[in-house]
C-alpha cells in the first residue's frame, strides 16, 4: 500500500459521515444471504496538487465489475489534508460471483493499493476462514 493511503477496508454500513472519530468495523467476509452491501472505506492523504482517485472492483475471475472516480482538489502547498471516501456496492449486483474479490486503488493512474474481501454463503465463509487459518 502506498504511503499516501492511510487505510482502506470493507464494511457493511456507515453510521455517520466520513471523517468521523469512530470508524466502522472492518470485515473480510460478506454473506450473500445476510449483507445488503459491501462498502469500501478509504482515507488518502492529499499532499498538495489536485489528483484523480480511481477504484476498480474485480470479480474472483479478475473481470472488471465496477469502477469509481473522484476528483480530489488541491490542498494548501504547506500542509497535508486528508480525503475521506467511501464507495458502496449493492449485494444484489455482487452475489452471482462468490469468491475472492479485489479492489485496486489508483491515483492519477498509478496503483497505490489493493484490497480484498471474500463473498459467499455461510458455509463458504466458514471454509474460507479455515483455509486462511491453515
């Protein structure tokens, strides 16, 4: 992960606006039968010049599923500001593709991070957790 990205993870819901003191819980596994969405939460440093923040969500077979783009404005040249962002992906659009998903994060076309999550039913999640523990 780039030193520009403070953190990035997935969750199921945001209770308050981004920039909060209490961050939502991070999850690695999402249940296609219980969860309504998968939300990517990220915090990126804004070191000065404006840039384009872009994300690409990939299915387990690496096919591009969705993408998003944010224009991040310039910050004062003598300071660093923080850019908070989230992107929601509806479970109804994801559930047909169980397995390991990935999200690639780019700043001005340079990759600055890759994040992953597992999507499946309760049985598949249990098996995935066992595989990771081995």
